[in-house]
C-alpha cells in the first residue's frame, strides 16, 4: 500500500500510523482526512500493553532481560516500534539479533498474546483492544470476548481487572498514547476540491451515528454492524486530528529507536 500510494496508483488509503509515517518519509504527498476513533468523543489513539503469565515473576521491563519476548511484526506501531522505545530506554536491545532478549515475531496481536498464554513466550506486546475494551479500558477485549482468554489482571491501573478469578495473564506495562490510524488522501492524484469533499464526508458522515440514522446499517453507537474504521473493527467513525503533525510522536519514536523499518 505504501509503495502503491507513492507510485500514484492509490488515491485513498486507510493506514496504520507507522505505515503512514513511512509513506510520508518516502515521498508520499498525503492529506490526513481523519483518524478512526472507537467511540464518539474518544481520543483518537490507543496504547500497547505488555503481558506475561500472572505468576511468571516478571513485573517490569527490566525483568525481560534474558527472556523470550513476543512482538507482532517489525512494521507494527504498537506491536514493535513503541515497545522498542520502552526497551531501549532501560538498556535492552529489542532487535532481531538481540542478545539481551530473545525476540519472537508472532505475526499478529492475538498471536503475541496467545503465545504468552501457551508458554511459547515469557512476555508479549500487543494493542490494548485485544485485552481491554476501549476507550474506557474497563471491559473485556477481543480475546476475552472470543473466549480465547478467560480473564486478565491489570497491574498498571488498579481496579480494572477483567474476570480476575479466571485470569492467566497480567498486564504489567503500557506505552504512552499512540496516534490513531489515519485515513489519507493522495494530493498528487486527486484535485483539491475532491480532497475537501472527501474530508467533509469522512469527518461528518462516516460514523455509526449518521449511518444508523440514515439506514446504512443497524444497531446503536456502542453495538452496530456498520463496519466502520480500520479493517471494519467496529469503530464509531472518524475525527479530524489537525493534519500530519498529529503523527510527529511516531516520528520521534522512529528517531529514538533508529528502526530500519522507519526508513521503508
């Protein structure tokens, strides 16, 4: 997708935040029309969680030294880039050739978590939504809703465990807020008036409130079949984030980590 939009073969794209930054750093001329949010009024972003077995003895990033650690993919914002910043900050190398930890790329957020549950990794990083409902960070996330996990302990934010009596895993660390997935428009292939129109439609009509009211789907803002957002994830819709500068935090992490993936 990054290569296609740089080459002018793609006019519109729903990016992950990391992929968006890679595209802009490699010549893509993009306008951020909006970013997906999970509920109306929610902040446009998310976090990465570090999970481990509840009785593993691992309680901090420092305890990962010498351990097998699951990531999702080298190109993942929450599954590798931001966790890498955390590890580097305490002197642990997160790269594939690391001798500080044994990095394992599980291929997905659910796979990273389940690899910890199955004992294939001592700890693992994944996006928050797979463990806790967002944006309130209180109810069951996707793996609990699907029955793949029975419960989760939250040792970072007290009082927000989910089904603690049945929990096998515990959250022991969380990243800072990560900018949400942007919907971007290729300024080299579309005229200005169309860019403006698409932006207006996205931020005013591409949401479950409008879609339900106008008969495009059914349900409520919290429970609907509107298939809105990144990968049809059940997001409420899109919000204006003020443009490209909203993603400077990811660029900062790229500079800190020196990740080759940031270069595309």
